[in-house]
C-alpha cells in the first residue's frame, strides 16, 4: 500500500507525520520505502522496492512532481493523508484542495488529519463540518501539539500517538 502525505500548504506536519509513520511501521515489523517530492528533503529516504508500505512526503504546493504523484495515485492502492491545521489560512485552502482531489478522482482515497490541534476545540468541530460539506473525510485521531514531534525524539507518548493514528488508518 502507498501512503502519500500531501497538502498544498506548508508547515502542517507532512514530513513529521511521514517520518514517524515510517518509523512506527518498521517498529511493528513492516518493511517500508520512503520517498519524497520535496527538494528540501525533510525525511530520511529508504529504498526498498519490495516494501509492505510505500510512504511519500511531498512539498507543500501543487508542484508538477506532486501532480504527477497524485495522478499516478488514482489507479493505485493508495491512501492520501492531508494534514491540516485549524487556522484561518488553512480553511482557505480547503475548497482548492477539494476541487483538485475531485478533478483527479481521489476524494475517496483521501483522509484529512488535524495536526497541532487540541482534540476538543471549537475550531476543530467547525473544520470537520466544513470538510464534510465538501464531501471530505477527516479521521478522529488528532495530532496533538507535542515537543517531541519537533525534536524528533522517540518517547513512549509519541509512539503511542502514532500507533493510534496507524490503527485508525491502515492497520
Ligand atoms: N504535533 C506537533 N507538535 C509540535 N510541533 C510539530 C508537530 N508537528 C510538526 N511540528 C513542527 O512543525 C514544523 C513543521 O512541521 P513539518 O516540517 O513536519 O511540516 P511540513 O508540512 O512538512 O512543512 P513543509 O511544507 O515546510 O515541508 C516543524 O518544525 C515540526 O518539527
Ligand atoms: Mg515537509
């Protein structure tokens, strides 16, 4: 299975989630291939053509590389994860992403994940409603604000959070 972390906006935790997803899948005994379309290369790349999971980090924009990857995804066993914050600028991005996903026939393969967010905040509830209005699905798991995510440490709390994410999505 392929997992693509995408959002047309930057700084929403695409790379962090991608890196931790790859790590945790490996800890669970799965083999992973890690690739990216981001020239800044924020993830540790792993090449393994026989991998159980192929995970992709992407640059935060509709670049030609991203479009190519997303077009290829239409016919593949793929899950597109869109990390999203709850700010006003993030809200503006939703109609645009929805339109593109529609065009590419990828809506059903896409799940939105709220990041750096308090699980029960009012803005979170509002954003979930907005997504639903566009026919988009958000998962229950919310990536909390955590120090170790930014410092790339491996505490039990971080591992448990990512495990919960993977259980809801792929395992
Ligand atoms: N849950 C979190 N809690 C605290 N800090 C976080 C969390 N997730 C990500 N960060 C930090 O926020 C910043 C942006 O995260 P990240 O690089 O993963 O985003 P991105 O979407 O890949 O950004 P870009 O579009 O620039 O590639 C980083 O400094 C990262 O360490
Ligand atoms: Mg990144």
